[in-house]
């Protein structure tokens, strides 16, 4: 039997899963990113550039699969459900391979470059999320020992 996750991590997984599913469905239906969401790419003139619709739709499939699996991991303590979640994530990552190849090809053909600010913000968000997760895990371990 698997042990339950600490409540803050469980909430984080569910919120992340819902956000991934919503973004993935948007990408599947529209084939483009929402205008308020930075694409991370600029063209030669320095204007916002996006990847093609097929790339975004494949990324939408990946996002929906990973988003559906994330709450399963958080809420289930049954090994069969956990295995199902990992299978969904694996299928999503397999779908991401052609998207990465197509995106790389598009980036070189259209001479797109990444915005520096997007890289900085992505790094900062990653560091903050990892630090918060580390604090929650350490707190949960302390409570489990005490």
C-alpha cells in the first residue's frame, strides 16, 4: 500500500493537473497559445513569434495526458492507478518527441530566437517551486518522525 502525500503537495498536484488539462485543451482546439501567455520566441524583427499549429496541437496532447495523470498520482494510493498515471505520462512524453523535433526545425528555418526574459523568468519560477517543494517535504518528514 502506498502512503498518502502531504496535503499541500496533493493540492499542488491537483491544481497543476487542472492547469495542464485546460492549457492542453486550448492548444488542441485553437492550435495557438493564448495572447497573454508568452511564447518565448521572437522573430528577426524582435516581434513575438509562435510555433506552428501542428507543434502546438501535439504539445496540447502531451499537456492533457500529463495533466490527467497528475491528480491520479496525488489522490490515489492504489498501485494500479499509479501505474496508469505513469503510463499516461510516458505516452505524453512520447508524443512530445515529434513536437520537439518539429519545433527545432521551425526554429532554425524561421530564424526564431528565444527571448532572454523568458529564460530568466522560467529559471526563477523553477527555483522557487523547487524550494517550496523542498520545504514542504522536509516539514512532512519532520512531522512523520515526531
